[in-house]
C-alpha cells in the first residue's frame, strides 16, 4: 500500500486493514479461523509464546508473538479489533462476547475494592444491575446521579468521595428518552479531580457510535459498545467492544482472557462483514429517522416525540447536541394519545415494523419501554426519567421511509379504535 492508512477514512479501510490475503491462499475475504488452538513449530516456540503471554519475559522488538489458544487470541479477533480501533481513532480495541461482557470486564479490570464509581442515570438495565447488585459485592462503591444534575452539584458530589473516586460512567443519549449528557464537561471534571490518582471517564457509545459520536475526541478515556446493535447491525449477533489507549485497554485484555469473555471467531467474522457497511447503514437510518420523527410530530395521535434532531434551538440540550454529535441517530421515542391501551393497540397493529426489543438492526423495531426494556425500573424512577405508559420506542431500520411512515400512520389510526 502506498497510501498512508492514517490519512484515509475508516470506511475506506474496512475491506482491507489488518488482513493480508496472501497469508490465506489469496482469499479476498478473511476466512473464519474456527479453531480453539494453534500448532507450535517447536516446543521451544510454545515455551517462548507462553513466557511472553504471561509476562514472565519481555518480548524483543524484532520478535513477533504467535498464536496460542482462542481464549487469548485468534486472527478473526485480531483483524476485527484493528478495524474497530480506526472508527474511534483509538490506540487499541477489544472485542467481547456481548455488550455486558465488555462493560463487566472493563469494570472488574479497572476498579478495586474501596473505589467509587459514579454513573449517570438512566443507563442500560443490565449495566445498572451490574453496578447495583454485583460490583458492591466486591467492595466497589457505586452511586447513580441524574443526567440533568447541574455541573456544580456533580462536582461537589464527586469531591465528597475524595481520592476514592475512580470513575465516571456515562451513557448518552439515554435510553429511551434520548436525553444527552455533556461528555466533554464530565471528562474535564474527571481530569480536574485527578490528583494522586487518575479519575477515568468511560462512555457507553452504543446509541450514536461509532459514526455520530466520538467520546475519545471529547476527552473520555474508554468507550464501550454493545456491538449487538449498530456495529453488528443485522440483529444476528451478540457482541461488545471497548476502545481506548493501550495503557488502559491492555489490563482489560488480561481480565478478558481470565474471565473468558471473548467472542467466538464466527461472531468476529460477522462483525467484520458489518463494519464494511456501518457508516452507510447508520447514515441511511438516521436520514429516514429524521423524516419519520417529523411525520410523527405532525400526527394528531402523537403527543410528544423524543429525538435529538427535534431539540429546540436555544435549549441546553440542543447546545450539547450541536457540540457533541454529528448526527441524530435512528432511535425515536414518542407518546401515543390514550395511554397504555392505545400504546399496546399501536404495537399490535404495526405491519412492516416488528414488535421486539433491541435496536440498531436493518429492520425497524418497536417496543414498550415501561413494560418491556425498562420494566424493572420502579414506577417513581420511571416517572422521574419520563418513561410513561404511553411511550413507544422505535428503532428505524433500512426499509423505505415512506413505507415506514405509512405503517406508523395506520398503526396510530388503529390505536384510536
Ligand atoms: C444492548 C445494550 C447493552 C448490552 O449489550 P448486550 O450486547 O445485549 O450485552 C449495553 N448498553 C446499551 C446502551 C445497550 O443498548
């Protein structure tokens, strides 16, 4: 290659980066390396690889590490991670068996007993369960703060924990209301509070990344993904990812090996296929979503639409959106006139959209957050974060936008009967 890969756009490199066809019989596409273990040429080579893998010996500059066993590494995994890192401009990326595997492995590798983790509310239900019910069993103190907490109050809350504070964990936009938190402001606060020990900022970038939001560029230290959603994009795989600097990602990699939270080679291969189209998919889905959100806002059966592109100019949310995001994404929440019965009638009437949880795939999905994805959130907390019984969450897929608008319109009409 005569072009400098660092000067090319990620989408230009998704078909080539990190893979040499001539190491695989000239296959244009990387094979799926369906193997649990790798053959050593000589016993001495096996000994050397293990000494390097377990850190018993420093590897020389001219010496290259070989493959040992697929819980440690595999070519399908390695190619995927090299390509994943390009999107966030990250030094390193790790892939995982699920988004929850990425989040839990990152937390266990980065936090120690006595450490304090402050996280924005609302976050993904599995994340909240892990932070509230599991991390405290290992002596890690976790505390939620509302996304709209004024900056000065967040700072005084954080200062109250002194040098025990280890991490801010953010998710933006929030699910299902698309509320935004100022990632750059929290990352700046984390740096300000880093004295004897560093305070890290980790961001779940599942909703807008890797195309419309780059937390590393905003000052965050680590980025997490449920690759099940937009990165996978076809609703046929469960996977996760972490990106960031090598110094923070390498220790997470050790925990991944020991916890066994690696993805299998076929999952990695599916994600490689998906990464070739992630930009066009997300852009096409966002373009449709913007039209659909406007059509919903004009529909008399709809009371309210939550979608970043519809944020009022002059509001603080709009200012965060303009600074932080390069596109609105394709998750829309809206309230149907007539409460839960109308919302259910709507869900039972869609013909092109499917009634299912999850998001970010090629097919449009609708669900009812209050009784499905967010049903374990107590009613008073649901009310606090605007999750109502009349709310529908829509993930816009790759179907024709006019067809989707027609489907939503007829289902809304049915919801009135
Ligand atoms: C789905 C999701 C997760 C969990 O990912 P899995 O791949 O289902 O484990 C985490 N965070 C967000 C924002 C999600 O939407």
